């Protein structure tokens, strides 16, 4: 029987004691077991147990053994409240009742369970990475205060998985699923619109030991992004609608975002706005002639002010309406016509513009002659081409005897507006006289090659017998031969027809020491057919260019060179080159080489290193190269940029030596900081260690804080009041790595109440010398910054 088994095993029950209130913690499961034995004192002869026994908990009446005859279950009941009392032979209560409470300890005996066998979710293309779009959830029936019910989520499989990185990620604590960075970039419903994830949940806070795992499928549908730029928006200018006017709308992939506009161009004002629903408005009428296109961005932000979507570029085109009249290009168009000009000849053009959109009906212009004054010998002496404005003689030549001037009113119209342009036609004598030079040869002139552009070097004169102040008598001078590069230019005084020969481009003796010029004189108006220009309209002129000693010229304005700081002495750095326009030999020298790092070959311009370079002394080293010939010299700059190499071992950065207050109590730490003078492209990283000798290892230890800081700590409290030499090794992360051993002097000394270290001085009978006084000041007031002492 159970009682006999209990008695037989009683010798194994070592936990016993008198009757009193008791609490027990018992793991669930485990089957039958002994719990405790209560001992009795006369006259008690037996025990009785009452309360929440639930058919599992009981007591052997004669022996007082509290036992379980089955397994407890935390999930069914986490605590049992019982009462125990002792009885005499008649069944009367001797002691009690005393409270016995049994707490059931949870064991991990329940796997986590998802609240759905399958989940579905929708994600938009280009959604923000890390922004959850759905969530899975699981529960565990074990004790939530223990790791048994601490759940961790992960993605086990990903179907399909076309890229090296997963397109989705899951928050291990909350179960929220979001696109990864890769997913945000690559998700596209045109390529793959459905994905299946196998999501697992594990208890025991993700630890693998004694953990249960469950899984569920997550079906994700990829939909097209809502965040799209609208097509180009077209707005008619000068709209009479009540503003603001809705012109378009955008929509973010996320809810609750704030929309805003960002200017691409810096305008005095941006005539557009956007509301919280993504509706874009034009806020005022637009004028195409002021600005015909606009470009700006729409951005979205979340409640934290972070950008949600990639900025969308919006394009707006302002459409033209016919709101501008034609405009005459000149207040008065003056045209000269020779009286022998044949009928139908083109004599000029009336020019007008329209600010409306080019190549549209709004800017199409038509021309028509409204009036002609005088109207003799006929009222239709002129004809204008209606689409081009080209003015022609109608049928016969003009006669100066009939009228020497005509005033025309030309009507210029577009589809809605009209303008009058005034035209004056001067009838001039026929051009039957050619210009004649006063000299056929102007001999020569000598000029220096450095003469200023624009200088007049010669005045010339020709005369014309045609009607004065007309195109038939006005003279145009040109260099006909001898100046293929247009080094010279000739300007005409319109009142006197005098010509001024000027320098148009810089002269160069080495290129062209002599110019043999042939100059002609012509009229703007064509000659009559029976007259031709001849030798009388030509003249000769010779220009001698004299040499000026010019300084040497460098091939480059400046030389930018980059070299490693560890290149050997006598390494060729760069070759500079200069030439002398006169062909003299050039010699080179250096100026400003204050560190004596460089030397130059005076004949070739080759620059070499003369001594070791050091970036830590100067990263950009600038010198001047002087190029000299017999009488002239020039300079150019050479900028030498030094690339860093790891050639400086690390060192300690300390305001003052570390100290510890005597007696050392334990837990004190001194702050160490390292640096070095080399350039670090990422960040400096140092390792701290102690020299491997027994004394140092037994007394001190170093612990790392981060890449540049460490703590030095005493390992025991048996230190005397004195200065200790602690050899510390610091090593950097350069290529190759360098290290330095620093003999760190650490003081163990008496301290004041504010943790200042005092060093006793031996009393002497005489006053201290000046040097000793300084030593006393340093020793007595050796106040170390408290930031270095962390006790």
C-alpha cells in the first residue's frame, strides 16, 4: 500500500520538523514525491490535512509525512493553500491549524502557439525599410515571469528568395514584419507579387536549450506603390478661377504622414501649396511670359520629422493664351533705296515680336501696309509679304524727283491684337561712284609686340562722290589680304569717312614679325551694274613687329602632386617645364623650400626629394619654382600633398601622472587615453596591455573602455607610499601596426579630503632654494583632475 511504501522510505526523508506555518516550492510534473515530515509531541498521536488537496496532496496521519501522490500542474493551479493540525488519540486538536502553502514552480512544458495558423499581409512597392506593415502574435501557457514564456520571432524560410539578402525582416520581440533595405529597393509586383514567409516563434528567450519552437506561414502580397509623381501638370496662364485651385494629388504608402513642398529652384515665391491629403494647389494666377515652367518636390514626413518616401518631382507647364500684342522692334524703321532699284526688289524688312508662346497661333504675326505718304506717283508703290514682313518695291523704280521720302504705316496683327509700325523709305541717288584712297601706299609702321589691344596704329582716308550721308557714300574699310587671323580691325568715322586701323589681337614677334596688308574701301549700297571697284579703292600698308624680351612661360599654371610621406630620398617627384618665347635657355631654381625637403635640377626642371618627408610636420608643402633666362624670370607653385603612412607609434595623453590614495582600498581606477599623430581614415583604435613581468602583473591590471581609453587599477591593497614605475604597452591599428612601451609613473600617496595628493618633504634646517621651492610647489600641490580618479 501507499502507507507501507511511505513507511519503508521514511528513512530517506531528511527534511522534518515541528508543526508550524510552512511554504514549499515544488516544480510541476515529476509524479509522486515526499515533501516534508511534521513531528508530533505528546499527547498528539496523528495529523490531519485539509484545504486545496485536489486529490494530489495529502499527509500520512500516523507519521506526519506530507506527500504528493501525483504531478502538480502550474497551468492548472499555481498555488495550493492547506491547513495541517495534530490530533490526540480521541481525535481532538492538539496544535493547529497551521497554514501550509505549496507554490507550483513552472517548467517549460508548453510550446508557444501562434494565434492564427496562417497570416496574410499587403506591402506597397518602395515602402520604407523597417516600417511594419503587419504583425504576427503567439502566446505561451507557461509562466510569463520566466524565460519559459519569453518569445522570440524569426524568419526561417523566404519563398521565393531571389536575392542574397532577405526582402523582409521581423522584429524578434514584437513580431512586426517590415521590408528590409533590400526589399524596399527591389520589391516590384511586376516581377513578383506574392511571397511566403515561414515565421518561427521560440520560447526560452531565444536560447536553444530546452526551448520549444512553432511556425506559421505568412502570405505577403506586393502591390504597386501609391507614391507616384503625376504626369506633367498643365495650367493655363492668367486663370480667372478663384484661387487656390486643385491641380493634382499624390498619396503616400503610409497613413498619417505630413506632406510638404520643397523648392528645386530658388524663387521669390512658390505659387503652389499642398494639404494634409496630398492635394496640390496653385495659389495664384500664373504668367507664362514671366515663367513658363516650374519644378518642385513633394516630400512626406512622419510624426518624428523623418522622411517617409523618396521625394517626388512635380513638373508644371504654364500654357499660353493670347495676352500680348505685337511689338515693333524699332520705333522707326529706316530703309534706303536707290532710285534705279528694279521693280519687285526686296528693299528691307519690318521686324516685330510677340511675347506669346513661340510657334503657336498666339504669336503668329501678319503684316499689311495701311497707308503710304505721299501717295505719288501712285498709292501702292510698296508691297509687304504678309507672313514675313519683307518689304518690296511694287512694280516700278522710285524716282527721287517724284518723292525723296515715303512714310509707311504697317499694320502688324496676331489673332487678337494689332500694332502699327512706322517705316520711312529714303530714295537715294544711284551708287555710281567708288571710294578712292588718298594714297595707294601708306608705307609702313613699326610697333612693339606688347602694344595694347585697341591701339590705333594708322589713320587712312578715302572719298566718295555719291550723295552724302547715304549708303552710297558711306565707306567700309576692310583688310582684304595679309591678315588671316584678324589681328587688325578698321573702324570708320561715320561723319568724315576716316578709317582707324587698330590692334584687334595681341601681336607676337615670334609668330609673325611682318604683316603686308591690302586694305579695300566699299559702300554698303551696291554699285550700279556698269560700275566696278578697282585699284583706286585699294591701298597698301606694312606693319613691322619688334621683339620684346618676354619672361619664360610655364607649361602649367601650377603643379599639384601627391606622394607618400615615406618615399626615399632622391625620388623624382615631378618635372616642371618652361620655355622662353625668344628661344633662350631656361634655368630652374626653388624658392620657399624652408624645410629643405626638395631639390631641383637647374637644367631639366626635375624635382627630387632632398631629405625625408613628414606629413605630421606639414601635410601640404608649397614651394615656388623660378624659371630664369638672361634678363627675365617667371614663377609657378608646386603643391606637394603628403599621403600618410603609419610611422608614429601611439602615446599617452595625460595632463599629469596618475595617483592612488594611500591606503589603497580596492576598486580605484585611473583613466588612460592614447593617441598618435598619424592620419586615421576611419577611427583610431588602440590596445592597452602591461609588460609581461611578474611584478607588474601581480600589482596592476588594465581594462579596456573603448578604442582610445582604458583603466589602470591596482590588484591589491598592499602598496607603500611611493612612486611605482608601471610599463604600459600601447599598440595602434595601422598598417603595419606600431607599438610603444610607456614607463608610467604612478604615485601612491596621502590624500586630502578632496582627493588631492600630497607628497611629504623631508624637513631641512635651511630655507629651500628657488629650484627646491618649485619642486615643493609641484609636489605639495600636485592636484590631479578628479576626472582621472574614479574611486
